[in-house]
């Protein structure tokens, strides 16, 4: 697997181990789970977190990178607290996490950068985004320290 896939799966596994949600390689979830998925929110279960990575900064001539992690969160229909509880779980697990290795990738620091309230979807499930920056080491053929 490539860098982005390894990092995304590693973050999903970390969130699962921390009890924030449930990561399933097969995409099978119980209806009571808070599903952790890649890139898009599933129709079911209602509670869900979609993780997406995007480039922020790659320093020239070094292996230093900052990768953005967007967490799109959805709560239970008609419930105005489950989305906020998921956001709190993300923050408690990720914000200011330092000097760890995730999926073989050295992480210097992860921090909360921004977020937005997206409002309810068609099924009255509140949605938010929470954006984190991941300062890490990303090796490549033309990058060295």
C-alpha cells in the first residue's frame, strides 16, 4: 500500500482502538456503530466519520510534510448531541498527539486546525467537519534529510 492508504488506515485503526468509532476493512457495520470510512459517508449506519487526506505542505529537499486530515462527521437523526460527542472523541484522540508512529509513518505532531458545521442532511442527521494537520516524515525517491 502507498503512503496515503497506510496513513488513512492507521488513523482509522487508532480511532477504532480509542473507541471513537468502528473501522471495518470490509465496510460491514452494525446499525448502532459509528462507522469510520474512507472519503465518503455511508448511508447506514447513521453515526459515521469519513476520513479524507489532502496535501498541505511538503518542504523542499527534506522529508518533512504536513498532511491535512478532514473528518466529516454525522450524528444520529433528530439528535443534537451525538455529532458533538463524535467531534469530542476525535479531538481527545488526535489533538496534540506527538512523537508516535502510525502504520510505520513517523508522526511529529497532529493538531486540530479548523472545522465547520454543515447542518442536517436529508435524514435530519447533523453534519460537521473537523480538520487536523499531521506533521510527519514522508520519504520518497527524491526526498532526503
